[in-house]
C-alpha cells in the first residue's frame, strides 16, 4: 500500500474518524483525508476542519496526513467539478508514489467507516482517470454495500490501482453523542438507538444551533418548543 485514502463525512470530520485505522499495518502510511458530501457544510467550516486536520497530523506520531480534500461525489455532480476534485486526489497520489517502474501500479487503499461514500469516490476517480473498462463500485444509501476488498485501475498512465474496502467501524462507540451523529448520517443503522431518540436529538440540535428552516418549510408560525409540539402541529396541517 503506497497511500491511504481515508474518506470521512464532511458533516462529521471527527465523529466519522476510526482511530483503529491509524494503528497496525496502516500506521505511518501517507494519508489523504477526503471530506465527502462537502456541499452540506458551510465553506468556513470546511476551511476550519482542513486546517485542524493538518495541524493534528503534524503533532501525531501514527498519522502522516499529506492532504485534506473536500469533495462532492454524488452521481448528479457535473463532469467538470468531478474532474477537478479527482485530479487533486490523483495529484497527491502521484506525488507520493514510490514506484520506479511504470508497469508497477501505485496502490491506493480507500478506507473509512460505513456509508461515507468510499465507492462513490472510486467511481469518480475511475471515470476521470480514463479507466472505463473497470467495473463500477457498488454504492447505496445504507451502510454495508461493499462487503469485500476489490481493486480498480483508476488511471492507466501512470498506473494507479485503488482498493475499495468494506466500511470498518470500531467495535464499540464509547461516546453516545458520536453514536447518535453516526446514526443520523447513515453511518450506523438507526435501529441501534431508535428513530424516536434520533428525532429528539436532531430537534434539539437544530434548536441549539438556532437552525429554524423547518418553520418556513412546514408553514409554521414559530419554532416549536418540543418535538412533541412540532409533531402535533404537523398533524393538524
């Protein structure tokens, strides 16, 4: 493995990190962090997290972050934007390639927790890298679509081989708030905590951040005082 491509959810740059990926055989490998779904985050927040992640890496002995990229890898994103995003990731891969023979591909391993968009990143790189003969990586809205490690040639000149791995979640999420955030964004199944708990947490998070867009969305006169009040107001409509 020449380079680790760690995909995280841009909405959860810290909570969607798996510390287990920074130990064992993956420790001390060059790593580029890709913040996917960045269109759902304010630009100022993205800039803050890009700087913070690079700063954290410089003080860590087990993680060599060589770049932080924010991307949107959905299928409906325009070809021009996809090409720009993919070229930035491929540029980092080429810069950190240690291969001296053109016939030996540089190997990139895509890692991350479930459902952060690893396969979508690979498909974006595969198309931009002009390696259209490779099969598309399967994608889905729920975690657990990728179940085995698969290899894709994402660039033929120079040869870049990218390995897509199943989402790896830590065996136990000690922080309850981290678990709730991962469930809300689809990285974990909502059945682990229940939709009632998730809805209540989301409602209070929106109010804590003073995000009241739901008032106009549902035609309400004012923000609700509780989730129950909101549900009653929606039932009367």
